[in-house]
């Protein structure tokens, strides 16, 4: 039929093959794709941090201008003066995150495994509040938690407020302008950020794993503890991060639902920057907050053993 | 009692849902209120006044328009830049990948107030006048990472052989991108765009720092929380909520119908 | 040499591909005759797919040249080569329906009226009623046919098939093998087929190149490769071979060797060139060439046949044949396939037997090679 056959390439004197290089233009493609976006982040995200670092060690006044004097004392002063707000921020954000996980997990679980044909509707209901500005919704909490509102009256009648005021979370028969109101607002605002990642990772779990676990003598509770929860860890990690990080720097809830006793570090930074115009202190406080959050996030991610945030 | 135990998850889940929906219900109910004073915090009497004249409050609808414009442009900017980055990250090998990944991750791991303050420092130091443009710059910046994440997830699950098939079938680079890559990556890009739009439209903290005298809708609401809350705010909030839910439902119906005709 | 025009041959000269320090394909010369059904056969990672992708233009060779006929296409991008590919797992465009998928190539070349051709093509692959369906609504076999149609409609000079049947179940695979062969005969285009399935390669191809570790081990017609393997890899990878380590006693037109105390004869022209007195040789024989006789009847075996004694270790009834594993002093675990015509009830595990075969069916291989090269292990069986 055919006579053309091959020989294996030159077994004798090894000819050094002439290597072709891919054209330079092709090798540069990824850099061109990255350039505009990365430049944007460098100029408007990274560079501002550098500017702020420099601002934080400046001294001076608005009238006479600020000079870099390597005045690290600002950090010490800022920390000494505002550590209560800083601590409060971490406490509130931490509590809100824990509450989000506690409240969000059952709902995410419900949507992922028990909702059946209601699944899409429930998902829409979780996302829908986003479409009303979060400020408007936070203001609604002012109505819900107002003195003599239905909710507060009910809590009073059930003597819940007696317990919470004894704990220092509320004051007398008031909920508004107390730590509880602020934490409640934070929890509310960031719940969807907890539920959606949780749902995503729960939904990926093969339903047959539950059957397999139960087939292997695990009770429903054990199945959850040994199978479902470990498999939903990526969702738990990203959910807690997406909740804790923004909550720690928030000042809207503290401003609208709290009082002067519930000011968070965000409120301080905001007023130092926009009202007091003490830029070095504000910059130093931002850096302290950033350092604490990044440190906590890094440790947390290491412990949880995942690299993906979202 | 055993019924409760059996359905504990369902009950707990629905309670959470109620907690999440409650404020929206309040917003809706109070859009029909006729408050006594300047603040719309307690129920007085039923009225349709605000619905009849939603733009009756000075500057509110202007701020709304501004916010919509800002959100639209931020979305365009973030989607274009973010999609390019996502493709580069998934499809190519290059130097400094780790550093670039961190640069994209960090804005999402940074409290907003830190980014807001530092960006303001930059603008002040550079002597740039605050306003529409500074807000747009800021919005594109913080939406970018979210778009990258959304698009990246989609592109990663895309079979690179599809593009090879297109090139094999006489489609040049541009044709391949337009006819194959883009349509298949579209759901990821759409998800990123939606996210960017929502983030930009609803952003308050970063905007508040960098807007100067420009007033976006969230800033208008913030201001009115100090001065007095017009009922129209609730009207806008309710209208957007209803509109969004209707759009989602309509979209669902359309896809369902398409699926049916496709299998028929 | 041949009256066939060589104008459309695919010629690879000195082509190679390296990734960093890893060499996927060593410099390789290969000519694929026009109109042939050519198979590149090898285990995964042997470089067969890389070779195919270099022909398609999807991979830039690190060295060497690709010729289509007399044209050097090495620097042409894939969309400028008159070559089309049927991808592994098909790579059908999920957002287009079947007819849009098939028309894709024609449209990109600016051909406006494609309906007739698309319909003809759908007819050829027997999917006329599925034109408006989306790929995910089709079965694996149907998707496979769409992938073939999408490539063939462009009348490429060469059709490249990258493990096109890998995702199908066994029965459908057999069916599609015949189907592809039919289409190839019908359209007369050169098919280059990459596969790890030796049976598939032998059923379909006129020519098979067996690849291993980035090199072509041997090339030839399927029967030739099977009967005259030149390396242990080919002997083991194509079907099963019994390889026995032996010592050369006599050379010449008939080579005589000793193994496990017995003498075996091998035709000289079926031995490796390096045969010399006192040297080693790997003697090979295919399992189906061997006959099995109970030791009690050893006297009835005709003279002049190669003989090896042994004991049956295992036997399994397959239906058309019975497969025996025999331990012998010449080599452990020799395979024997006996047709089920007249079964000897005494041939059970534990029975002493004599294995015997016609010396003409024996081949000799260079003993310096790995005797187990190319033996399919459980992990790569698929």
C-alpha cells in the first residue's frame, strides 16, 4: 500500500536541534492583560497606604501644614487614648460574627438540603434585602428597637431585658442606644455575607455522603459533626472573614443605633479624619486596625488551612 | 415536642429569615406612614402622599440618579479591568503571580474605613479635588477584586479545549474571544457585574470619605438620619426591593420556559 | 515506489517538544501518507497527543518542521492550517446548537450559505433530527459524531482525532470504530488517530506508530507490528507476549537457544541483529500460538516443534477460549490461549503439561531491554 516509513530521528551523531522561541509578543500577553487593573490597584489601593503610613508619622497642624518627623509617639498616644474603642470594635465584630454563624448556618442548611422546590425563592429572599440601601434598612431597626415598640415590649414582658441589662448589654427598659442594638444591627447587616458562602459550600456536598454516614452507624448529630460540618469549613472560613472584616471597621451601626458609650474604632477614625482633621492620629489608628485585622485573618486562615477567601 | 426536634433546623432557619426580612417589611409599611415630625420612626396614620410624589424631597432624586450613574460606570470599569486580570491569572504563567494574587486579595481583607481614609490621604496629598471622579476611582478600586474573583471562578471551570477548538476551526484570536470565550464566560462576568453594581450603589463608608460635596443616595440617607427622614426614602427603598424581586422572578420564568421549549 | 501522489503527506522532520527540562517529544521524523488511517499508539504521557497538537498548530514545536505536502506550516497558527481536530471529550461549544457547532468553521471562513453542507454532514453522521439540540442534550456517542462532523465539514487535508472514543463505553466504542472507519473510507481524508487502546489502533489503522517516552518505538501495519515486534515494549503493549530469557547456542539462519534446560529454535531473520554465540536473547511467542498437551501424551507431539515443560498454575474459561497460566523452568507465568474446540479435561491447575509451538512463530529480542516494558498494569488499564 504505502511505502513511506519512519526512522526514529537521527540516532547517530546527535544534531543539536535548533530551538524555536515563542514570539515575544505572545509572552507579553498576560502582562498587558494585567497592566491596567494592577496599576489601578497599585495607585489607588497600595500607594494610598504608603501615603497614610507617611501621614501617621507626621506632625503639624492644618494651618501650618504637616511634616514627616518620624513621630511614632502618635501610635502610642492614639492607642492609649482609643484602646477602649478598639477593643470594643473587636468585641462587637467578634460577637456579631459568632451570631451570624449561629443564625446563618441553619438557614444555609435549610436552603441547601431541605428547601426542595422552595430553594430558589429562599435564596431570592436572602439576597433581596440588598436591593434596599443598607442605610435605610439600618434606620428601620431604629423603629423596630424603639422604646415601647412591639419587640421591646415583648422582650420586657419576657424579662429578657432584665437579664441583658444585668449583663450590661442593655440599659433598663431600653434597647436602642445600647451595645445590644449595635451588635444586633451588625449581625443583621452582615448575615447575607455569612449565609451565601455557607450555602455555596453546603450545596456542593454530595447528599449520598449523608446516607453513607448513616449507613455506617452515624446518628444524625454525629453525621453533622463528622461529615457535614467539616465539609462546610471553606464556607465557614470565608463567611466569618467576610463578616468580621467589614464589621470591625464599621461605624454606621454604632452611629445610628448606638450611643456615645458604644463608639467603635471606625467612628473615631471617621471623626478624626472628617471633623477633627487630626490626620496623623486618624492614619495611625487606621494602621493599628489594619494590622490587627490582617494579623487575625492570617492566623485564622493558617489555622483553618484554606487559602481561598471567596 | 418530637415534631419540634425533628424540624429544629427548619424552624431556626425560618426565624433567621424573618430576622433578615423584618426591616424590609418595616421599610415598606412606613412608606405609607404620615409622620408627625421630621423623623419617620413611629407609626401615625396611613397615607399615600409619599408614593404620589416620590421626588418631592429636595435633592433626593438627584442623589439617586447620581448613584445609579456611578454604579453603572464603576461596573463597566471594574468588569473590564477585572475580567482582563481574571483571564491572565487563569490562562497564563507569569512572574510575580503570588504578589499579584495578594494585591487582589488585600482590598477584600481590609476594613473599608482603612481604605477610605488612606485614599482620602492620597487625594489630599495630590491636591485632587474631591467629587464624582474621586468616588468613581474609589468604587472601581474596591469592586475590582470582587469581579476578579467571580470571573476567575467561571474561567477556571471553562474547558480550554473549547478555545482550541475554535482556533482549530478557523477562528482567529478576536473571533475566538467574541464567539466562544466571551459567551461561555458570560455568566461569571454577569455575576461580577451584578456584584459590582450592588457594591457601588450601596457603598457609604468609602464614598463618605472621598465624595467632597457630591451627594450619593446613601449619603443622602445618612444626612437625613441626622436632619430628618422623609417618607420618600422608604418609597425608594421599597420600590427598588419590589423591582429587584420582580426582575429575579421574571428571569426565572423566562429561563424555565426556555428550558421547556429546548427539551420539547 | 508508489504511484500514489505524495502531495498531501504530513511530514514531520526533527520535530520535538520540551517543557522546561522535560522532553515530551524527542526529535522525531515521521511521514503520514495521504489518505491513510494512521494511529499514534502509546500509554498516557508518551508524547502522542503532543505530536498531534503540533500538527494541529496548538503547540509550538521546540525544534523541527511540520510539512503538509510541500508546504511548511510550522509557523502557521491553527486557524490558518487546513487541518481539523476532533478533541478529547469533544469540546463542543455548549452555547450553540448542533447545527451552529457544525457550521462554525465554514462561517469563520466567510462562507454564507452553509445550510446544505450542514444538512449533508448531519446526514453523514446520522443526526439529522438533532440539528436544533444543544450539545448537553445529546448522548456521548452522538456528541462524538457531532465533533467529527464539525471537523469534517471543512474538508481538511488531515483530520486529527485525539482519543476520540475514550469517553465512550466499550460497546459504543466498537460501534464508533467501525463508523469512523466507514467515514474515512467514504471521504478519503487522511486520519491521524491518537489512542492508548491497542485494539482500537489495530482495528482501525492502516499504519500504527507505537510511541513510548517521547519516541516512536516501531512503525508498521498492525499485523506486522503484532507478529514482528522489535522491542519488548511493542511486544508487551500490543497484545500479550511470553518472553523467555535464553542463551544463544548456535547462530545462523536458524538460531538455537537454551532456556530452562530445553532447546528452542528461532528463525534467524526474526532475531535482533545483535545475536551472537554465548550471548543472551529474549525469546518471544504469542499465547495463542502455543498448544498445550498433557505430559502423559508428550510422545504424540510432532517433531521439530519448540517444547517447554511446565505445570498449570491457573486456568480461566473465557468462552471462545481458555486461558492458562503455566509455570515452567524456562519462565514463570507463561500465558497460553487454547481454543475451546476439544477440551482436555485433564488440563486443570496442578497438571504437568508440555507447551509446544511452531518455531516459525518465535521471535528474538535484544536481551538488554526491560523485559516488562509496556506491560499493562492495573492502574493504566482503562
